[in-house]
C-alpha cells in the first residue's frame, strides 16, 4: 500500500476550524472541504447560531443530515436531537429553527430553492 501523499488529505477540526458565513443567511455558516460542490452543498458541517431560523425552502434533491450538537425544530413541530439521522426527500418544503444553536453534518448534492 502506498503512503498518503502530501495534498491527498485535508484534516480540520469542527470545534476549532473557521466556518464560512452564508452571504444571505444571518447566523448560519458552514465548513466544507470539497470545493467541487457549491458552498453549502456536498458534504459539509452546518452551524446555526442561537435564535436562528432557516429561510423556507424546497429540496431540489434528497438531503441527509446527522444532528451533532443542540436541537432544531421544523415548522411542523418535529424536533431533532443529537444522534438523529435524517433523510429529507426531494420536493420537501420546510424551515427549521433553533433556540440554543445546533451543529449538523449534512450531505446535499444541489442547492435548495428558497420559497421566501
């Protein structure tokens, strides 16, 4: 087996890395290593600051996420807690909010479509 060559591996720690703010989403940021996907898509870590609500949106593809820290509630009252692994199907419309902030590991192949 060959050794991992310089430049073939990138490692950051989600607790110490700098998250990139979304230009149009106050209190929401992401950490993404693979720049082959647009910002905030592909595999990334998504952070919502306390008191944040996402823009109402529709999924243009299936989205999967794992709640890492905190809690998040969807507009229909569904509560997500650490350890919850979630699949939202293409065409799902929702908005999510957090009281105390949260951190999610997310995979989504294409950007969402804003409904607002």
